[in-house]
C-alpha cells in the first residue's frame, strides 16, 4: 500500500499538536532534570610534559593519554609560542592502543608555550583542553598571546550552559523522532486502514514524522558539530563526516532519512528493513561503541532500540488513530497492549545487561549523574508498566474510552523517558578520575596527601606532615591503603621516602616534613580508604583516614 503518494496536500497539521506538546514537554524535562555540569566520556590521565611544567630544556615530544579508546578519525595536538604561532606543522600520531596522542617537537627556545589537544572519544563525544609549559627562564614580559579560539575548548567538565541545554534537548528530540518514525513505519503495516479518509490521514502523519525526524537530526548535528571539530574549523568538516564514527553515522542517517521519502510505503519488507537499518546505524555510536565486547554492547543497544521503537511508535500510532476516529480503536489497543508489554520486558532485560557490561559493579549507579538519572528512568519505566496494566484491565472490560486518559499518561511518560535519554546519552557511565588532594588539621598533627592522577595503576603519592617545632622529626609516617570493596585484600603499605620540598606553604607555626612515593599501589577500581599514621619522637601516634573512589 503506498501511503505517501497523492496525499501531500492533505491538512497534515492535524497531527502537529502532539509533536509540539512532545517538544515542549521535553524542553521542560531538560530544564528541570539536566545536571549542573557537563561531563565528557574520555578523560585525560597523563600529560607529558604536565600542565605548568617548568623545563630546563626543550621537550622532544608531547604525549597525552586518556582513560578509554579514542576515535582515530579526527584529533590533534598543537603547540603555540607566546605570539600565538604554531611551533610545528607536524601532525600528532595516535598510539597503537588508540588511547593517546604523540607529537614530535623541534627544539624549542626559552619561552612560555601553550599545548592544546582535541580528541573524540569512541562513543562520539569531544574532549579537549589547553595548558601552559615553560622552557628555560624566559623574561617575565614573555607572556602568552594565543588566539582565544585555541584556549577555551575544554569539553571535559564545567557549568552547564545554554548551549549545553540545547544539546541535551536536541538529542532527546531526535531520539523521540527516531523511535516514533521507525516504530510507526513498522506498526503501520500491522494495522488495517478502514477507509480513504483514514488512509490519507495516516499518509500525512507518516510524511510529518519523516519531516520532523529530518529537522531533529539537522538540529542535533548543528548543535554538536562545532565541539566535535574543536579548533579545526570548517576545513575539517569532511574529515569529521568521512573518518569518524559519529560523522559517518550522521552522514548515513541523513542519507537514509532522505531516501525514506521515496522508499517508505512501497513494500512491507522494505519498510521494515529501512527502519531496522536506521536503528542499526544509531547503535554503532554512543556508549555501546566504547565498551567491550563490542559485539555484545552494540547488539544489546540495537535490541534495546528496536524494543523502544515498538513501544514509542505504537503509542504514537494509537494517539493518531484516536485523533482521526475516536471509535473503533479497541482492536488495535489490544494488539498494542500485548506488544507494549513484550517491549517493556525486552527493554528491561537488554538495559540491565548493558549496564552490567558498562559498570564494574552496580554500586556505581549511585556515584554519578548518569547512574542517578538512569535510576529515575527505571522508575519511570516501572510506572509505564503499571499504566499498561491498568489499560489492559480497561480493555478486558471493554471500556476503551475510559482507558484513553491512561494512554495520554503513557504518552507523557514516554516523552519524559526520552527526555532523560537525551541527558543520559551525553554523560559518562564511569566518571573521570581526578587527583586526590586531602588536608586534615589536628591539634598536634596536620597531614596532607596528594594522589595523582588517581587511576588504577601507577600513581604519584605525596604525603606531608606538620608537627610542632619542638617535636622534632616524626619517628614514623605510614600511608596505608585499604580496599573497601573486598575485605580479603590485605592493606597495601605505600613506601614513603623523605624528600626536600621547596614549595612555599602555610606552616601553621609547625615544621613540615614531606614524603613521596610512586608505583601501582592502587591496582583496582572501587572504594578505598587512605590511612595516615604519624608517630612523633615521644611515641604519640595520630591516625587520620579518608575514603575515596577510583573510577
């Protein structure tokens, strides 16, 4: 049945109120539920030279390493001198693990330099930053004068801006349109169209959903493309669209969307294939692309999307049929109710399995905005299941009209859930680690401990102890790490070595003693407790503890 042909002049605005309400509802959800800061998915764990480094001579290269795989299609490291000129035209190279970049440098003269990097994480999120280093002893007036385009593109974290809200909203709106359209196309082949009037109305809805999907997709691209390009400019747009996973995904989605105006409505198998391919292209980008095993994460994401499309598209079709003809929808409601129940079950199972693949353990759900919003989403899905149960009760009693109010509630919950999805998809399931900087003051002993970069594996430990001047040197200083997730792991003692610390700090009227250690004394992710034990010359022992998490 060719649902599109010959009906493009139909008064298609009949279905527009639903789309407008959905957009308004999502914007409200975004404003209320959006986190107060944005977080990227790959985070910097090591930079050589490090930020603020004061080097005696020119470094041979710059290296930046991240905590997860990167997209190999678009990346750079640039080094600027104090006048804003690039010191080399050489291109950065990605390491074989695809977790870091290296840039060879010519011999640098004395001066202050700015290192700027930009990468795209495997799940399609931009990460960039800039930091200064100093070579030799340049004159004080030798300050950086770098163009602003190269200094502010740090996407790691920060307060949520209007631009960020627009990005969240565009993602949620696109998810709504994608699932509505693909689910609609499949459902439309499963229902009977009673007369020519309904046939025309359904054709108009199909056309409008395709138009809305194109607009939402273009809005998504428009609000995200600048961040993905970093400081590269429009000359790298082709590289983005042809070489990166997210860019290729956008290009394919646009092509499929435009082809849909010609293909959809001709043959049943072609409609279903077109809808499945759209969802498959989406499943190859996002969180699923940055976790392993890829075959499992991407397959689960595809299954999750298909089940979501079945529920969302079927619900939109139910609303459309009710607007067109408020009588005679009981048979379709019964069919949809059965499929919706199956969809919710599949969504629950596939979502649970995905979370288990993403997170080291379920306790991480309480550590992050991603996890907390996911729990809110789960709560909304539970309410959807309860609403579906109520609708089924009405249908069994053949009270179709009385169930419409509950269908509208189901539609509202659908928009809220997709709004949450728009937020969740741009948050990291596992948050970025940051250095631990802890200071504890006491009556007789002050201590501080810095752990950097505070990641599983090698770290630098700096411990400082302040004692009254007359107490002399501490008799013993111990730094002990306790794994809180596994009590069978014995405490790990960090071997501290006294070193000369020339850093000027508040002495509190006490004498300072500084210790350092390097090594893999934090071997695992999870909750840890840091224990500092200080014994003075008179054998008085002071113990301080601090809990922290290694993500």
